[in-house]
C-alpha cells in the first residue's frame, strides 16, 4: 500500500476502551469500609428550666409551685468553693482542687461529696415535705467556671432526681452576698 504524499496513513486508528471494572470493584470495597469506620456526631441537649428572676409569662402560680420554688436547692460554684443552699441552710460541699484532664491541669470540685450532700438533702426533703415533689435545682456560677464542671454538676443533680436544672451566672460579689445572706452573715 502506498503512502499519501502527506506522509499520513489512510488507516483509521481506534482508541482503546477504558476498562472501569477494576476501579468500580475498588470503590465497592472501600465505600462500606469507610462507612463502618466513620464516626458520626452525637449532640446531647440539656433541657433547662426557668430560674428565679426569669419570667415564664404565666403570671399566676399555684400554691404547690410556690412551695416547690421555696424548697428548690441551689448549688453555688465559685472559683474557690462549692456550696449547697437549701431550705435547711447553706453549707460548703468542697473546695476547688486541680485535676488532670486531657493532659491539662484544670480546677474541679468533689462530685462525690456533692452526690452525698444531695442524697442527704433528698432524704430530709422527703421526710419533711413528702407531698411536695421537688425536681428543680438552680446552679449559680461565676462567669469563668469551666463548662465541663457545670455539666458534671448537672449530671450529679440528675442522678438524685433534680432533673430540671436552671443556670444563673453572676459576678463573684453577688454570689458572695448570696452565701453570706443564706449562712446568716458567717463568712465561709
């Protein structure tokens, strides 16, 4: 066969077809493996109840609600100490101590002591006021208390059937006045 004057061949060249079967097999194996090894984000929601000073808009409260509010305990978290304020009086639960979490030294509280104090308070409450169900608790903190300390406090409260927590953040001087007022002027 003779070549044309341009030097090109008159034969038609066909491009070879791409074989996608091995790549598709690879993806069929990788995708289930990736789905099984993936971790999905889990979001927990803590429902908070309105606390003192926050209006619910209802306007009227029944006698049982007002009695429950009077019996509602308060946990006071400061930078130095944790207190439990109840209808029976305010008492110190624990001092702040340093604890290692994820390689960092952070301030923490004694949650076992808080659990014991809430158990004692629940027993006194059930003995003295058996007809009034108390499930609300207020957590008063200063603004620089660690978030994980607040969450652990809420978890301990929920373990003792105080499952309607309310959170109030106040300046340290306001909390100091609250503690002094509840302890009868005796400085902690």
